C-alpha cells in the first residue's frame, strides 16, 4: 500500500507553553523552543517529541508548528508522494504529509492519504493515518485528554484516553468496520446540487434533568444529564466528558468531511452552580440537536451508541470499538458512494469551493459582528438602561410622596396616579433587565453555534482543496512516469467523491442556516413584539389613572 | 409717614466683577473690593456707590453685599423701626431696612416697610422703598439693564432703563395709582383656605411667529415675537427685552407676595439659530401662560398693557407709568382686602408657613432629581441607545447581504425578511433618538419651570416670616413704650393680610401644580404608549415577513 511521505522536517517550533501532567508521559514545552519530532503517529491530537535536553514525551500537536522546508523545485517533493510504507503501521521518520507543503493552513493538518490513493489498496487495511490526523486545525477543538478533563470516570474507561490507542491498536490489524458503507451515506443530486441522503425520520433528542452524582465515596462529584432520543424514547445518562468523548470520535472520524462544532466550553470554576449547569445543558442540547440533524452523523454507529446503548456493557464495548475505528480522517471518503453521478469538473468545483470559502469567511465576520453588538446590547439592557428606568420610577414615586406632604386637599388622585406611574417604570426596568434572556439570548446562542461551526470550515474546505491541487498535478506525474494513468483516474474519481461530499455538506449547511436563522429571527422578533406590547400596555394602564381635565 | 431705617452699614463688599458700560453712569467694580453706598434709592436693581479712588457710579445691587453690623441688643435696632422720614422721598443715609438684620437671607432682601406701618399713613404717598426693593433675592433673576441686554431698542425707551427713574421721579410726588385696589384682588375663603378671587374668564395668550427685525440700517438685528391675547385676539409684537422689562416690573411690584419665575435664560451665542428661537419662544409661551393664569398678575395694569397696548404711544405712556409705580415691594399688600375675614392665628399661620417651606424645599429636591435623571435619560436616548439599535439593524442587513452571496437558491425569503428586520431596527433607532423631543421634553420643561418657581418661594415666604416675627416682638415694644397698642393692632392686621395673601398664593401654587403635573404626566405617558406601540407594530410587521416553518 501507499502513503504520502515526504521529508519536510522533523523539527518543530513551539507555539504556546504547555505544562506536562504527571504520569501521562507528557513533555513540558515553552513557546519559541525548537523540538524534534520523534513519533508523529500517536494520534488523538498528540505527537511524541524530544527537547534540546534529550527529554522525550508527548506534546499536543496544536501547540507546535512543523518547520516547513521550502523546495526550489516542487517536483522534488512530489516525487515522494508514492513512497511505499509497510502495512504494519510503521512510518519512517520522514513520514510527513507532503500536502502540508501546499496547504495554506500549515499549522493545521489532515490526513490525505486516501484521496490520491491508487486503486487496489484495501482501505480496510490502512494501518495508520499520516500525521497529523483528521481535522485538528482549530485550536479551540483541542481538549487534551486527561488534562483538565471533567474527572474522567476511570471505571468506565478501561482504555486510557491519553493517546496511544491509535498507535497501540494499529498493529492488531484492521478495524472492525461493522456496517461498512451503511455507517455512511450517499450523496444525491438535487435542485441545489449534491445533497446527503436524508432519512425519512428526523432524529432528535432531549438533554434534560441534570443530576449531581458522586464517586469515590463522595470525594468527587459530577453532573449527569439525561439524554432521550426521539427514536427509543428511552433515556440514557451521560456526563460532560462522555459528550466530549463523542465529540472527539466524531471529529476524528468525520472532521475531514463534516465540520464538527466544538462542545460548549469547559468551565471548572462554579461547575455546580445552577446557572452554569442550565447553560451547559442548553448548549449540549443545541449541539446534540445539530448532530441529530446531520444525516451522516446521526446514522453513525458511534452516535447511535451514545444515544441508545442498552447497558453499561454495551456502552463499554461500543466505546472500545469506536476508539479502534480506523476509517477516520480522509479515509471516511472511501465510504461515500456518489452512485451514478458523473465525475465533476474540477474548475467548477474549485470555483464553488472558493465561493463557499468566501461565504463562510464573510458570514464568520457577520456573525462575530452581531455577537459583539449583541454583547454590548446585553450589557446595556441588563445594566444602565434598567437602572435608569428604575431611577425614573423612583423619581416619580418620590415626587408623589412629596406631593402627598403638601397638606393640600384633593390631590390624592394625582399622587396615586404618580405613584402608579413610578411603579410602572420600576416594572419596566425589571422587564428590560430580564428581556435579553427571553430573546437576545437565543439570537446570541445561535450565532455562537454558527461561529463555532464556521470555524471548522477552513479545515474541511482545506482537505478538499489539497485533494484538488493533487489531482491537478496528476498529469505532470503521469508524464514524468511517477504514477500510471490508471492511478490518475482513481485520484480523479476520489477527488470527485470528495467534491460531492463537500457540496452535500455545503448544501446541508445552507439549508440548516436558512432554517436556523428563520427560526431564531422569528423567535427574537416575536419576543421583542411581546416585550414592547407589554410595556405599552403597562404604560397605557398608568396613563389611564391620571385625571382627564 | 414712617419707614424703617436703621443704620446697618453704608459699606458693601463686591461679590462679582462688574464692567461698567460707557455712557450709562456705571461704575466698574472688582470682586472683593469694598465700596461705599452713596445712594441706595436708585431702584431697578441698581444702587449708587463710590470706590476707594472716589469714583462714583451705578452698580447692580446683586453684585454687592452690604456689610451687616451685628447688634448685641436687638432692641437697639428695633428701636428705630418707627423712624420718621419725609414724604419727599429723601431717605437718610442710614435708611437701611432693619429687618434684614433678622433675615436669614442676608444677601437678598425685601422692603418690609408696609407690614408694620402704623395706621393713618397714606400708602399712595409712600415715596420710596427702603433699599433693597422687592424680592431680588435670587441672583439668576438679575438681568442688569443695558449689560448684555438683548440690544435694548433705544427709540422705544425714552426713559433710560439703567436706574435713576425711582430717584428722579420720586420728587414729583405720588405715583399715579390708576385703578388702585382694582389692580389687585381679594382673597376669599374656600375649602382649602384663602384663595385669590379668580376671574370668570381665564386669560391666555399665544406667543408665535418669531420674526427677525433689524435697526440702525441693518447693523443690529433682533427677533420679534407676536403675542396674541385670547381676550382681544389682536396680536402685539414684543422682543425678548420687552418680556424682560415686564418681568422686572412684575418682580418689583409683586415679588414680595407672588413668586415671579425667571424668564428663559438669555443666550447671546447662536441667538438667531432656529432651534434656539423655537426653544425661547416655547419658554416665553410657558412663562406668559403661567402669568396669564395668575389672577393677580393677569389683571394687573402692566400685564394688560403688555398684552394689549393700542399703539406705540400707548405702550410708551404705559411703560413710563409702570416704571413710576410706587406700589411695589411689600407696599403691594396694602392693596389686598381680605374682606370680612378674621385676623389669623399667628401660630397656625407660622405652622402652615413652615409646612409650605418644607414642601417647596422637598419639591425642589424632587424636581431637581427628576431633571438630573431626565437629562441622563435624554443623553442615552439620543446617544448610545439609537446608535446601538442602528448597529443591530446594520448587523442584520449585513448578514442578509452575506446570505445573498451564498449562491444557494431559495433563500430570498429569508434575506428579504432579514433586510426588512434590519431596516426596522434602523427606523427604531431613529424613533428612539427623536422620542425625547416628543415626551421627555415637556416633562423636562415643566419641571424646569417649577424649578424656577420654587426658587422664588424662599423670598416670598421670607417676607412673610419676617413680618410675623415683627408682630411677635410687638408686645415687647408696647411694654417698652416703643409703639402704641394701636400700632400693634395695625401691625397684626397687616401681618394677617400678608398671611392671607401667602396662603392664597400657596393654594394657587398647589392647584396649578396639580393641574400641571396631571397634564404633563398624561402627555408623557400618552406619547410613551404611542412610542412603544409603534415599535411593537413595526416589529410585528418585520416578524410577519419571516417564513413560518
């Protein structure tokens, strides 16, 4: 079998400080330090490296940047794209991904070994992904295993999650690919172009009923959420770290093809405060709903396991299997079957891709802008504005009580009305302060979700772009006798599949976006209307209490 | 005849710098300088003084403070309360008002020579008021004639307004007291106690149609307002300085009994800007309406002259007459006839007075508080708040145009609705910014008016308090043989009249206050309701444009 390896560098620059956690084989590194990569095939977002003092340990790959060597003649590099490596998963020390050389997103990375993989190679036999694996391009996605984890429940985790499984399991030879392509789905041509095959029944689930649990005789406590899928209607319990585990699996498996939005931020401080738990639950709900809505994700084995495992044993076995799944990264494209669809025109695909790229960037700006404004508005609505209404209310009431002290008869009607008006403004103050939770909140949450989602696209699009570039080089490679015309056809077919996939994903994103923004804007405006109507009604009542003269 | 004169001091301390205007016999003085009063009987807010270099000239009395000599034994001072002065209007240089010694408001002052004036003195013959005259206690009331004046129109003013007339005319003997007591009115007992006799027909007037005029071949320009009383419905023209002249006359004549609120502030810069003219006109209207509403003011000769002079000659003659009016200051109480009403119980009156004093102080605080809050609210409503709504609107529109660029078909409904929502928030921004002019403005103006009015009360109440104190001393004076029991009875009767007057004024104030606040609150709330209803309506429309899914 083939994989793409090209000596770019084994040297890397440290981008951020990282403090090793004891007992995890980690290596502390400091920003600016140069380290030598000793094993980039660890997986799970980790690589093994050696520092200048000769100490070896694991470091998070997002914390370092490989020192890219530039080539005067790109063909020197391209030459090595068909380096053969053994099926035992051993990668030579020069086993870097050559595509990173052509990738704009140099600090990120993805495994592209499938896209241009010649015919005849059994995908099931793929031993290991070239470093780095599946879509870890966005640093916020990084949740170091073990480090600051939500107290991972050891009794459930017989496989230590701190990396190593990809390496250690690879030797066992071949992942259990139960269901195979059924785990994935087809792209279909629609009015808007390729779309995923959507199920007849739209899966959804309810995240609810957070409960505090404890272990180690009460020494450690955690929150367990009840997750009830609409299919079985049978609740299962999950802690935040289980969601996080699911996220990691989805990211690893589908990250090259589907943007997997991050989970809501971890927050260690005040973890058990009701407000925080409610907020996290709401966001986990949003995340789960989004995953449920995705036809590929929702029908995946790992997602189904998460939603409807039968018992602890089922969960444990499913978990172990998912962790051993080797159809990850770009390999996942091998399970896509754009049945009966013709190969795509690369130029057209590139243009679509570029347009989508521009679009997501522009939308990212728009969304961030809205979030900034929304934040300011939130502050105003909950801070100075209600205070001002309250002061107006107090001033009216104060004037009313001064008037009452006049000793002049026959002004009870005025003072009563003035007091009522004052109280009305105090009520309005309260309403103003509470309103953002009723409308702006959902607008902000939706935009926050989209911010996360949009942050994943550059990687997803990047994987695709790199594949296209590769195919564009194929003619040269054939001419130079580096690959056979048959290899070229295969590469082209696969790039076409990736393009179908990306377009299906674009369309999925667009239709969801239209649905989400329609819904959130309706909700926002509906609440805004209610808010202003209620204020008007309150003031109308206050007005009616003054004597008409 | 008698007047109260007591040697307090002829020395005065200069409080503020004053720059003399050429040709007006004025004297420049500097803050902190000590000057000698050479003639305090000038009137119109002016006195004659000599500086240390021997220069003599007129200075505004509010710019100086008489150096008060304290007496170890108050009776030494009280002794001289019945000093006789000639009817020729000549006042001896020690002709200071003894009551200022007992007055808390030492820098201000009022003429109290009538209150304790013994029986048999013809009020019509009163030559001159002891210095200082009628209610000049509030410095903001001071509008020095000539100094920064609204370019007083000389051709209309054959009598130089810069003081002197009181002095020069006094010798002519007796003011023309046309109408006499008809110029004033009676207090009547009502449910709430003494009230002024209100006319059957409520006078009002319209101040409108400001026109720019010019004189001196266009060198000087001014604004002339059209004032139309509801009685004649015949418009007369007046410049700001004419209003100011009227204010001075009313203050001089009625200030001891009736709080005369200041005119709107002068503002030299930007005097011809439309906004300023509109604002001044509105405030002059407010001031005139308040004056019209007062039964005593509105029926006064000078006010009637101002509203309905026939021609320029009529105006000139009326003006001259008004300026010669000697029934000013506390003398005005002599024209009040509380017919058939018994003498009041002093203790009870004092209590009422004290209550009213507390009330006006509390209301003053309340009004100022409301003004402060209103000002802040105004700033927010015209500044950051609409800017925020505008930014929200822009953000929606921006998102809409990003969405339009997606290339995805079938989202025109969303983008149109989103654009419309964005525009709606821009419209709301506009509405928010313009709203204060529609509601808060009137609330502020009314409170501003009341702030001015309340500022006049301490003086009005002070005049009364001083009279009461005087009467309380009367027993001692009788025992000491300083005054006769008959003198005491007269003093008591007159104090009683002043009390009736004050109570009538309190009641006038209260009933107007109730009317004004009822009206302004109704207006405010009505506009607020409209405002919120319109926002709700706009948002409802924006909401309806989103597709229901």
